[in-house]
């Protein structure tokens, strides 16, 4: 009987001890699931936060920044170099004979640079902005390609200028004027050259007519000389021009003329500089469309370096202005830290007299 009692007490103590140990053991076993649950919760919270931030950024880039149109101002100085030694020598001799000194005069022009409008037919807000900024006293307005995206956009051609510039408005065509791009062209075309453009090129006659109705003069590898101001303007068609063809055109430029170039695709800029342009205007890059703070444009879709995606750049003695443009392909129209812009160039061109 005593043995049974002792055995019973031993079993009771063992059970009590086991009960005390069980909660501790169960807590240890449940600790890992609890920790995993917290990590999972944090992960889901972070993922949700990043997703919301991404959606907000996408909405901002497609719906807000694409309509944050800007008018920017730049000052540019150029000078006639080709006749500088000869003119300086003649003037020096003449000035010496008259007891004076050779001098200089300056040609001042206010030029509005528009580019990459990508007018698709639903751009009333954009055209309203353009009409607002063209209601000013400009000497010249230049438009450097990708004017119309779809035929529905042709209706805007005659609405672009509120006032006719003193010396006229001139335009060239870009790749989107010539081609109707597909998603295939815009994706695989980036890596497969044959898919870069659609096989068929569009007739831009309707585009030219729409621009003429609005007061623009389209230039397709052509030039115009503004005799009263001695300004020689050359319009280079997309995708570019052969060096010998360009030289033939440039040979027509009068002596000491201010030479201005218009093109869409920044291509072979060294060749354009060698041709003797003082100032040339281009587009196509959209400034990169997406720029990262501290890094700049991700791509330029051209031969330009990332830091040259927009603004003023130099090649030799030629100054180039590359526009960020006012639009983009509607299928990829997103901008981040790269708002659409038009630019007023205050040009001061120096001449020896």
C-alpha cells in the first residue's frame, strides 16, 4: 500500500512538472511561427507601399507631368568666323587710314523653338498652350519634327500660331510624321534593327498642307535665304542628309550669312558643324522623357550622350539646341523629372564691320 502511495506521488509530481514545462516548450515552438508572421506582415506592408508608390508615380508621369508645359529661355552667342580674318584686315586698314579702329555689329534675334508635338487629335490643352506662347513678337519660329502622330491631329496645323513671326515660321518632319509605329516596333524594334520602323513610309503631303495653312514653311532638304537680314536657313529631312548633298546646299549661302539649321534626329552633328552652321535646332530625344535625380536621362534614343539629351551642346564652333519637346508617342507618353518644354532662344550673332 505504501509503495502504491509513493508511486502515485511520484506520478503526480511528474505530471505537475510536465504541465509546468509544457507552456514553456509550447511558447518556444510557437515563437518561430510568430516571428515568421511578423516578417510576412512587414514584407506585405513594404510590397503594398512600393506598389502604391509605383502606381502614384505612374499616374503622375502619365497624367500630370505630361501636361506641365513650360516655356524656357536661353541666351546664345554666335559669331561669323569664316570671313573674320579678311574682314578684320580690310577694316583695320580702312580704320587706320581714317584714324579709327575696326568694330563689330550684332544681329539680335528672338527665336521660338518647338518640337515633338505628336498631335493625335486629342490635344486641345497642348494647342492652347502653344497658341498662348506664340502670341508674342518673335523674329522666327522653328518646329523640328514629329509634328503629327495621327491623321486626326492634322486639324491642329492651322491653329498653332497666334501671330506670324516677323521673319516667318519653318518646320521639318520627323520619324513619327513618316511612320505609323506599332507596339512591336516600339519594343522588339529596340533590339532588332529590321523592326525599328514599319515597312511602309507615309506620304507627308497632308502634313505639309496642314502646316502651310498655319503659316509654316516645310523644308525637306531645302534652304531659304532671308535677304533683308542675310539669314540662311536649311531644313534637314529625317533621318538625315548625305554630306555631299548638304555641302551643295551650304554652297548657296551668301557670304557672312547667319546660318541656321533645322533637323529632327541628332545625327552626325560633327558633319553639321563642319558644314558651317552657327546655330542648329533638333529634337527627337524628348530630353530622355524619364530622368533620375543625380543621374539624368536614362536614354537619348540617338547618338547623343545622356548629359546631352536636351539643352545647349557644342560641336566645333556650332551651337546646337536639343528640345525636350511638348509631347510623345501616346503609347509611351510618360515623363518623370523631365517636363515638356518649348524654348525661346535670344540669339546674339556677332559680325565684323
